[in-house]
C-alpha cells in the first residue's frame, strides 16, 4: 500500500505538505518580527511585517498587534478599521469596543465613540470606564447634560474614579453649578493636591466663587510646579487682567508666547 502511495500520490501530497509548512514558517517569522518591531518602537516595520503575515492567513492576534502598531504610528483610521474587524470576529468582547471608543476619541469622531460605548453597555453595565468614555463622547457632541449623567454613573460604580470627578467638576462649572463643582474639586484636592489639572480646576472654581485671591494662589502653585504650563500662564494672565494687574498680565502673556513659540 505504501509502495502504491509513493508511486501515485506521495509526491503530490509531500509537495502540498511542504507548501503548507513553508507558509506556516513564513507566517510565524513575519508575525514574530512584527511583534518584536512593535515592542521596540519600530512602528512602520511592525506594520509591514504584520500586514504580510495577514496576507498569508487570517489571525486575530496578529490583527490586534497591527491595530496597536497603526495607532502608535498615528494612522488612526487604519487602526480603527482593524479594531472593527476584530469586533466583527468577537462581538461580545467589550475590551475591543473600549479600544474603539478610545481611538474614535483621538479621531474626534464622537458619534463613533458614542456608538462603541452603547454597544459595550449592551454586553455589561458594570465597567465605569465605559461611562467615562461615553461622557467624553457626549462632551464632544456638546451634550453637557448627558455627559454629567455618565460621569456620575462612573463614580457610582467606582467612588475613587479621580478622572471622572475631574471631568464632572469641569462640566458642573460650565453648567454654572459652582457649589457641586467645588465639592468635586475639594474631593480631588484631598487626594491629589499636587496634580496640575486638579490645581487648575480649583483655580477656576475659586474664580467662579468670586475668591480671586485664592484663585491666584492656585495658579501660582501650578506655575511653581510646572514653569511651562500653558494653561497656568493663560489662566493667571486673564485673572491678573481682571484684578487690574495689567503689567503682571502682560508679563504672563509674554511668557506664554515664549512657551508656545515653535522651536527653530
């Protein structure tokens, strides 16, 4: 039997087996080289290798790595398209939808971002990050009311979600709800009093309360910690102008121009 197989079919089968083995070997090499390039920051090399690997055969892990490489190379639309393919293959994978929302945020496509969040909520409603990202999508669409709802929901699930407190406080300020914004700012100051965004928030809250001297002290702290803080100098310049310190305001604006001036 083996003799007949060798005579009539063995060569062709061995040839097919060899082709498949070579294909698998090439795929493995390209995938390995692509992942290695990704981990060492060689984004374009990673993209080339992973695309070639996917031309040989479909592989979800390989496509995942490709989406990461494209994102790092600032090819946002292409990265999002890879994530869409992953999501089609794994429709119940909430993590993929969260990544789609994050990339959509970078693309400033807030409709796509909101859609990804809605799909993620259909899978599970227990992840506070979904509500946080949904809040960012609502803000991008200038929907302050629903943004506030989403941040509050995120905090109700995770009472220590500092980023959600920060975003909610800024929304509350924009809506003119100063007292509630102040409560959130105090919560943040108790836990992260040296964080620049927290100090900037507190300065804005103090301005809204009419406590301009306090606001100035917070802007001073920002600039002491970060002498290159664009928001710090801009906010302090506006505050100094409001309080009649024209010279101080002009000095801050001059410093701001120096910081924003592109390097030659």
